[in-house]
C-alpha cells in the first residue's frame, strides 16, 4: 500500500490518498480530519502511527506504507 499527500489551494483542504500495490486509489480523505474506518483498509489499530506519518509526510511524494 502507498500513501500520497496532496496540497490543497485556497479553500480546498489538503488530502491524503491511499493506493494499493497496483496504484489503484482505495481511500481519499482530508488530512485535518480524524481517521475513521481504517479497518476497511486493513489499518485498524494503526491510526496513531498513520496520524504521525501524515504530519511529517511531504506534499507530492509517493511513499510505501509500511508498519
């Protein structure tokens, strides 16, 4: 699974994309909202780690998500 942080402009907020190994979009959510329903993506129990990663993740850089 891969993670990508998209920079918003003006009134459009920053977003996070989660993509599978074939780079198919599986989740798209705002970076400033609490993480909900992460069990849908196999990330249940990893919300805190994901939140920390999102805070340091640079915009526009695709990164392999490994916990």
